[in-house]
């Protein structure tokens, strides 16, 4: 999270890892299960869940998937997001639910103002 904060403060875009076709991917069924599967400076794990940050023009995007490529409920993903985004008011986080990946969006400035690390 410190790396995410540093990039945000310095107005640097947080990018997904470049696509590498030589890396074994667990599935071609859904692309977002495979995004950032290799460890990188903007991802991590919490229990059986993976999280990946990506910067967008006006928002930060947090992707949460299960390491075993199983479905992830919004309730499970909320627990991970609450831990990773500790201090950021939930009212300021937008959820785009899915079956195998959950997506959270929030303002860069909200992260800088509220995140507890």
C-alpha cells in the first residue's frame, strides 16, 4: 500500500503488468482472473484472495479474485477491500460486482486523505 500511496502522491499511473504470453495463465475463460497473476508491486494476497491495483484517469481500481479461480462473492471481496483500504469510507467506494472478480473504484484523493497504513 505504501507503493500505491507513493505513486498516487507523485501522480504516476499505476499500470497492470505487461501481458506476457510465456507466463502460464490459469484460465482463458475470463481475462480478469489472469490479470496480474504474477506478483508485482501493486498486487498482493490475503488468505485465498488476490488483489490487484490499477490506476485510471480519475479513479483507482482494485480487483479482487480468488487464487483458485473460484467465484468470489461481494461479501468476501468487501472483507478484503476493507482490510486493504482501511480507513477509506465505504460510502466513497463504488463496487462493480461480478461472479469471479469484484471491482472497487475510488478517488485518488480519498485514498491519500483516509488510508491507514
